[in-house]
């Protein structure tokens, strides 16, 4: 009879313990968010994280070499548009979906090729990063892009490094020949970019 009583006591304790675990839960930490409850919000959250994760940033802008090159370092490959303005002579590099928060808004250079480099954003929600390289008079450019950088090579027009073959071409073809490595000029649209000072 004593063995039967011990078995009943153990069985009763097991049922009570099992029942309390079922009602209270095993190692519960409280309520938590469950994915899939609101698919629309989950999709928005995922899209927002993807857009932030995909956004490339400018890490640095350095004048290198003998002051005749500007190196723009990025966290990944980027698409960009380059065009040149005059009075004063400026080289504009527009980069959509690029964060420029890590670089100073203005870099004073004042060497034989570059006066100043400025970084800013424009467009709806400031989604376009812009680098403005203010050039000295008579400076031409060539653009090359790498995996994580853009290199702007500068040279004096008509100097020892000048492009003699471009001088023999008619004026409109000479301009095309000197700008061949650069990205195409920005297309004219109704929403023109703000004027650069």
C-alpha cells in the first residue's frame, strides 16, 4: 500500500506540474512581435531597411598626386553624371542615392588646378549627392571610376600634358574628344538642378 501511495503522490505532482507549465508557458519572456501578422507593414519595414542598406556613401574626398587629381572614395560602386560649367569654371559630379554626410561641405584647396571642392545634396528628400570642384582657369578633366572610387584627373589645357590631337579637330569635336571618358551630361528636364554658386 505504501508503494501505491508514493506512486499516486508522484503522479499527482506530475499532473500538477505539467498543468502549470501548459497554462504558464515554458520559459516565457512576455509578448513579442510576430512577423507576418501585418504583411503590409513588414514589407514597408523590409523596403526601408533595404534602401538604407543599399545606399552608398562618400567616405572621403582627397586631392592627391601633385594636386592634379581628386579622389572620391565610396563604400561601393556608384552611378554618376559629370558636367562642366563656366564662369567660374566648375566640374559637377551628381550621384543619385549617395550619402555625403561623412565629408565636409567645403574643402579649401587653392593649388594650380583646384580652388575649392564643395559637397551638397539636392532634389526631393535630398537624394542626390553633388560634388562641385571649382577649377582654376585653363584646366581640363578626365574621369575614371573604380569599384569604390571616382578619380578626377586634371591637366592644364594646352600645356605639356595637353591633348595636341584635340587642337587639330574642329571645336565641337575637340570638346567631345576631351570629354569622352566622362559620363554623359545631365539631361535637360523640367526639374532642373539648383544653380551652383
